[in-house]
């Protein structure tokens, strides 16, 4: 299965990972819609959390639930920042290794960061980082970021239906749908965007790559 023709440029293995989705592409997307996309991205890799201890899994679940709450309009950015039980600072994302904990938690952490941002540029950057971590997570553990990037490029250029292809296709589908709905419904940053309003988590032609 290949990506849609309109996304052919994003298949180019020579492009950096950020070329799949840049802050410039997302800065005009309504804020709650960005939170919805980020929460859906986290849900797609949630099966990768299953080897973490119960406390860590619950922390990640809270992070995604908060992001979903912001998307639905149930929570504000201020609520997200003040939420109890989510100690993002204690989840070190600066370690040089590319461990299972980092790949499994990165998406949830960045999704939460997206829901906490007030500035469009900051929210767009957090959404891009959510995207990037999901692609990295879908190729498994790597000793360093450069190796992870190389594996992602290889997976994107491969002909087989790889997990990274399915992740990227599903996220592009979300972004396309958000842009269409935002234009037709005249969404702004305060418009409520329940994550489920964007359709199935996995498009009909893109099955989940995980065995839960």
C-alpha cells in the first residue's frame, strides 16, 4: 500500500523527518484541532506502552486524556497546565539513548505539550514533535536519533506495508480531514474538535500495525 498521490513528496527518503509535517504547515490549524490530532497520534501507539509499569501507563493515559479534554473543549490550556498527577518535568526526554520508555512516552508528552500551549507557533511545534516521535516509535528502539531517522527513511521508501507507513498515512489523513472541516465549518482556535469527529483511528485502508 502506498501513500496518496498528493503526498508523494513526503515519501521521498532523502527528506528529513520534519519534512513530513512542519510547524509552518500546522501553525494555521485551529488549536483544539491540533490537540485532537496529537491525541489520536498518541492513541495509535498506545499498545507500545504495554511493557511499562502500571504507574507509567497511568501517567501516559492521563496525559492523553487531558489532550482529548482540551480538544473537546472540556478543558482549557490553563486546566491542562494545572492538571494534577502529570509531572511532565520528571519524564526526562533529553537522554541520549533512544529507549523504549522514550519512544512509548514521547508522543503522549508532546501531545500534552500541544494541549498546554497558548501560542500557535508553540502548539504547531509540539504537534510536529508528536508526529516525529510516533514515526520513531514505529521503527522500534534505536541507539540514537540519527539511527532512528535512517530507519524511518528506509521504512518510508520501502514497498512493503510497514508500520511507519501506516502511522504516517493515518496522520496525513487526520490533517487532510481537519483542514477540510476547518474550512467548511469555519473553525477557530476555540472550536470544539472531539478526536472521534475525525473518523476511525485507522483509515479503512490502513490497519493497525500493532499486535496487542
